[in-house]
C-alpha cells in the first residue's frame, strides 16, 4: 500500500515556444502552453486548428522542431521512453484494439512502463489495475473481449488502461468524440472524479466547447495553430471568441455552472480577419 | 456496476496472475499435446521407412536403444561431430541417417512458424510470412548465384579455430552470424539515437555491416598467402547454406533501408519488401538460363522450394544454436509484440521505443528464417499458415501464440516431410523425393482456404 499511494504532488506540464510541424509545414509556430498542476486544461478550437498536434507535441509523440516540453521543469526529450511513460500518459485517438484480448488484459498493458524486462506482475500492478478498472467504471466488462464491445465501452477500457499507467500527467485526445451521449457523460464523469480525487494534471482536447466549459479549470482556444485565448472558462468563452475562433454566432449565458453556449448560426461574413483560411466555409462538427 | 468492479480484485478468471500461470491454458496445452503426438507419430513413420527396411517394432527398439540413448559418446558425436561409437546397424541407420532429418524438420518448422508470427505483428499484416521482407528472394538469388556463377570457384579459407572440432562451415556460420547479431543492433542503436541523422545513412551502414562480414571473408579467402599454413580449400557450393542465409539477411537490410524515412511504417516495409522481392526474383529467374546442366537446375529448384533430403546431424548442429537463440528472444519479446499490436502511438505512449523494438524483433524473425533457410532452403507456407492456425486455437495473446507456434510448426513440418520423402513412393512406386516446400504448399494452401472460409475474421490480428 505504501508504494500504491506514493506521495505525489501534482506535476506541471509546460510546452515552451513549441514549433511543431508535419512534413516541414509548421502547424504550431512557437506557442507556449502551461497545464497547471492538478487542474484540467482543455484545448479547444475548430478542425485543423492544431489542438491535436499540440497535444501530440506535449506527449512527445511528435518531436518539436524548436522549444521544449517540461514536466516539473524536466525536459521530456531527455527522459527515457519508459521513464516518461511513468509520468505522462496519453489516450490516443489512433489506438487499434486487438479483438481477441479481454478488457483486463488490455488494462494490464497499462502497467508496461512499470515492469522490467523479466519482471512479473506484482501486487502493486494488480492494485493499480483494479483501481483503474473501477475508476473507469468497466468492472462489468472485465472479462469481455474487446471485439465484443461497443465503441463507448471500448473507450472506457482504453481509459482504464491509461489510468493503470498511474501517471502524474494525463493527456486525452478527444475522448468523447464518436461516443453516444451516455458514454460521453461517463467519460466526463471520470475526468471530474480524477480532478477532485487525485493529483493528476489533465490536458484534454475537446471538440465540444460546452463540455470544455463544464469540466475545465482552464481553457486554451486555438485557431490556425495560434493560441487565441486562454484562461478560466468564464473569461475565455465569450460571444466574441466564438465568432472569431469558431466562426459561429452564439449566445453565451453566464450561469452558476459556468457559461452556457447556445450556438445560433455559422458566420459567412467577410468581416472576419483575413487569415481565416476558409472564408465562408461551414465547419462540420467532426474531425 | 460499481459493486462488480469492487469485487474485481478477487476474480482469478483471466489475466496474467503469475510468471508461468498463462501456460496452463487448456487450449494451449491441448494444442501443444496434440502437436507432440503428431510429431512423434510422424517421426516414427519417417524413421521406420527407407531403403534399409525394418518393421515399426524394430524401428522402435533401434530408436530407444539404451546403448545410444544413454551413451555420452554417441551424443557427443551427434552434437559435436566426433566419432560415432559402435552400435547395431538398425540403430546406426535410424540415429545417424533418419532421425536427424526429423529433428531438422522440427527446428525448421519452429523457426518458420515463430518467424511468421513475429512478422505478422511487426508489419500488422495478416498475409505476412517470414519471407515478406525479401528474405526468400535474397536467399534465392544467393543460391542461384552460388550454383550457377560460383560453382567452379574454390576459396582458400582460414580455419581460425580448428581446435573446436567443428567443420569449417560451422565455424564460419557461427562467426558471421555472431557478427551480424552483435553488429547490426549496435549500429542500429547508433543510427536511431540521433533523430537528425539521415536514416538512409544509418540503414546503409547496417547493410554495410552485414556485407562486411562476408566481404572480409572473401578478402581473406583470396589472399591465401598470408594464411596458407592454416587454410583449407572449400568449394563455394559447400558454403551454400551460409550464403543463402547471408543473402536473405542482406535483402532484409536493403528492404529496411528503402523503407526508412524518419522511421518506418508497416506499409512502407511491406511495399519495400515487394519491390526488392520482385527485382531479386527476376534476377534469380534470369540466372536459370545460365545453368550448365539439369543437375544444377534440380539442385536450385530443391533449394528454392525447400528440401530436407540429406539432412544430417551437421544440419542439426547448424540450426540448433540459432533456433535456441531466436526462440528465446521471441519469447522474451512477446510482451513487446502484444503492446505493438495496440497501435504505434499507444505503444510509444506506454514507453516502447517503437522503431528499435520493430527492428529488433524483425531481426529475430529474420535470424530464425535464415537459420531454417541454411538447412532446408526456402520452405513456403509454414510461416504464413501456422500462426493463423494457432491464433484460431489459442487467441491473439502473443505469449501463447509463440509457444503454440513452437509446437504446431514442427508438427506441420514433420508431417509434410513424411509426405515429401515417402509420398511419391506411395503414389507412383518410385523412390523420388519431392522438395518438402511443395508438400507444405499442397497441404497448407487448401487448409488456409478452409480456415478462411470457416472464419469471417481470419485476417484479424
């Protein structure tokens, strides 16, 4: 139990002056972003805004051309791959599920960075797996094979795997996209539980700005690879931001549970800043 | 829901509970048991038939002759090539002539099956076989070159460690393979460490490292003056097994070099494999036109289709160490293979160095394939079909899959070799032996078709 609940103060994740590019085309061109310890930071923005790229950069999946990513001041590029995987977990969008393995077997893979080459499963591993499965609420799926699960159930299993990794920082790439309403709320609930009950720093890419407003302590809004706004949801989510970043007319209501957004119509006007790359284009709400 | 999950800690139903607990899976145990029976029965049939005729009972007694079974001198002769002690003719026929062929078949089947299983995970391609990354075409070209172009050439070779009482070929195989096994990963680490270093340079370095081993040999060989006192003359054909293996490994490295561009991807690897295979196969086929006589062509066909004719303890000695090494590494890498199957990004986020692991495991698979090529030529289909068969029986967990392949591969190979050696005799009464690769194709093809028709998700890895 001592190792299980090892003393942990939440870690700070910082990306400093990051330049991230695909095929020599910079997507993110020198941005700095900080995820505060123990808080939930949501990255939002329209399609192609670079939010997923930024997350990949923070996860060290995409090495930055310039700039550094730091966990508590330590550069991730200097850490060994397993050492990093013990501190920083990523729920990727591009996972492939081998159909033939059970949920439990998948979750045990989350313990990979904690096990040496010839080490077997320890009591600690078992405790973390049980805790992760409970947290992700997929105990009833434990012995089911991945191939027999619905998309939403599978997502819960993947979340359990990342939780079993037991990291200080958790990066989630659009965890709610493509899920039905029930499972979207399940995922939101998991994030809320993590925020209130454990010292994990969470960065989550969300497509739904309303969801972001609900669970995030801080919101970072991106457009065309630039951070346009960041701060508390109350301060960031304004009708003006929705018009500029998302190109929609919307009404924003201040409520006790944070801002409530009512989208009205897409904007077609030419009054938009000239750097809007698709003037008049209607953004579909999928990636 | 929460009730169930809170009791989850007590369930002992699945999941890896202890180091070897997963081995006691009923499906895996029955697969292994059935395979052992098949190997045993196939082996008994194989050793009971031949030009020196004996009954099954006689063969049984000769096989389990205490004089051989518990004689250290006999085992020394088998494993290290020393003088064979006096035994009965039956035991001599069985132990010296017929049994080694069965043993070689066992190892070849093992190597090919495990190699195929690894390649199916590494390339994430259900059609992958040990030969998907150009290994067979490289080996085939080397075989044809050796038989057609170099058949008359003799090399003076330095016998570096005569005291080891191994044959010249054995020593050289060992030296070269050690160089490849140690040198390639070392240079790879060097190339991968620095992200900015041009990948082509790194991969070219690898190819060079592999070719260097052989190049050095040639240089030393052509300069017999310096080593005249301790060199023996070996005809190039005697080095055929070695050259075939080196050809296969070289082709694999070329494929990797072509596929590398800031890292590889399964698709790039497979495409590069197809390209290199096409070119090498064309060159190989064109060489047939330069063959002097039918004997050379038959020999080439036997090698490029895989044959165990004439397999001897010498072949056992060649294949044994590499099989043990490759199988051990494959078992150790099973967990990495499992994580690799979760997708590249997830594997990386779990702390797997994807490129390094991919190359390392592919090298293990190529080593296994090369070992089997060196003793049996290019046996097709075993490496493709056995992993599928095992997967349909024990599931997708690579730890079980590899162990299953260790048993089912030999079973298929031994049975196929019985067909290759005795089948024509049964059908036509002639004593002609066909290459075993033809039989594996004949058994494997229809079985694969059956598997495909029966299961909808045949391709799922």
